[in-house]
């Protein structure tokens, strides 16, 4: 149904103007707005030949949606296992104004999300913290991965213990159980690549 109301997309929370995107029923029977990109992906997902690894997203934002989305960069502080000092670990991204029906906290357990977080930190004056994110070898995973490092001694802060602690905080206090380092304006196309990635690293909020 054509959308006559302005609101945040239920899938990505990008702002959709009146007349843009579509209006549809949510699982609880209410109405939700979806931007043209997320609606397209939903329609493709219903096709028999759908390949989640080969989704072609737009190269320019479709008409009727904002070009940027405000994202909370979420962190937690914990004691480094190596030096014992408190260090900041990057946890993920969550919209500042989540759309009705929106549920995803996209975590840095996903390499694409971690790369976007690092880029946003660099662009918004947090270069020293961004520099702690490096490709390191994880003996647990037996592979190299972008990971948090201690701001004091640079020791790898393993994804499993960091995100297990983050999950506990989210379970106890929702997204506000984590610390908001900053709110960053992110290009919509970069955010939607994360939202429609199928490599995992999402917490339901």
C-alpha cells in the first residue's frame, strides 16, 4: 500500500517521507513504514531463486528517503585480560530513532559492521579509538579478524567474551545497558549494506 505517512522504516529505521516507500501490516497487526530498498529486498526474499549472498542494493538512495541515518555507536568498558586496566570495546550500531517495528542491534562481531564503526569513529573525531581496531589473529577462531584491542597495551579483546558480556547487559537493560560513545550521521547506503548482510552479528532488541 502506498505510504501516506512519514516515519522510520521498520527494517532499517531510515526516515521515509510521506509518499515514499510503502505502508504494510506488522506482525502485531499495526502499520509499519518500509523504505523502497527494504521492501525490494523483502519481495526478492519471497522468490524461489532468492540468493541472500547476491542481493543488489541501490547505488543511490531511492526517492523519498533521507540520505543519512543517525546511529548510536555503542560500547562497553571492561578490564583488559592482559594488563588489567579498563578499556573501551566497540559493540555495535543502533539507530538513534528506531522505526516502528525495528528490532536489530548490529554488532561488531560482524566484520562489515566493525569496519563501518571504525570508519565512523575516524570521521567523527575518535581516531585514537579507531586505531585500536585492527586485523588480529584469534587463536579461538583460528583466523584473522577485525577486533577490539586494549587502548593501553593493544591486547586483543576476544569477540566471544566481549559480546557475551554485551549480550548480558542488553538482556538486563536493553540497548541502554550499553554505553553510547556518540551519535554519528551515517550514509544510508552504507548502513543498508549492514542491515541486509547475512553474515550474522545481530542482537534482537
